[in-house]
């Protein structure tokens, strides 16, 4: 069958239009789509790395906190054990029926031989010295009584260091009479520290069954062992 010249011309025009349409479609497709895909991928990788870093930091912080909590629990447990085993410490003693003690040419440690209370046995009635059984806060008090004409001068010592004193004297020419004095101190002691009362040189004290001259102490509260 023969095709006329007009029909052939129409067919050629139709093919030309289709080719132009296909060319337009190809031209309008984004040329950098893969660049955007790669950028998105890189962003995801970057965020993943950041999240991994944050997770590692959180894990390290958690481990550190866990270790610190464990250490604190251990120290609390140790402290509870120490405090639960705290000895009760309290003593009170008097010079007793010795009459006059002193005067001497040098300072003398007073020995309070009449024990009234000695809970914990930290006071030694043979030496007059109290030895701290543990670290803690202690309260001490002492009193003295004396007759004229001698002065009364006593001092509380800790490990050889003067802490506090009680002093009294009488006017010249006074031949009769008596007087008393006292003093007190709160001390922080370490285990093994010693506390005692000394009669100062040239002084004297008096006591009898009435227990005028006394030395007392008590552990107010314990302290945990000191860590070095």
C-alpha cells in the first residue's frame, strides 16, 4: 500500500514531537541527586559518631559514679562498725584521806587514789594519769581544796602541754581558813594521749574522806580514725 506524501509528512512531524518531549523530560531531572544522597549519608554517619561518643562518655560517668558510691558505702559501713564498737569512758577520783599534799620544790603529778567511777578503766589510780582509749572529744574537770598559809595552784596537762589551771592564795598574816578552786576543759584526744593534773611547786592541796580534791573526765563522743 502506497503512503501519500501528506501522510508521510504527518508521521515525520509526530516523531519529531515525541523526540522533543523525551528530550525535555531528561533535561528536567535533577543532575546532582547522588550528591545530595551522599551528603545525607555523611550527615547520618557524623551524627552516629557523635551519638556513640556521647554514649561512651555517659558510660564512663556512670562507671565513675558507681565506683564513688561503692567507696562511700564502704566508708559509711566502716564508720558504723567503729562507732558501734565505741567503749564507754568515764572516770572520777579523789585524792582521798591523805590530809595535806605538798608543798614540793618541783611540780608533781597528783595521784587520785580514791576511785569513784572508772568505766573503761582508762584512768590509772596508781599514776594519776588518764590515757585516751580512742580518738574523740573528751571533757575534764578538776577541783582543789587547801588550808592557809600555802597557796593552791594546780594545772591540767595534755601530753606535757599546759591546758588550764586553778589558783588561789591567802592575804599575808591570815593564819586560819581554807579555800577551793576548779577548772574545766574540752579536749580532742587521739588514742594514747595522756591527761593529768599537777600540783605546782610551792603549793599544796588537802583532802580527806569528804573528797574535796577531785579529777574527772568523760568521753563526749568518738571521732573516726584519722586517715593519712
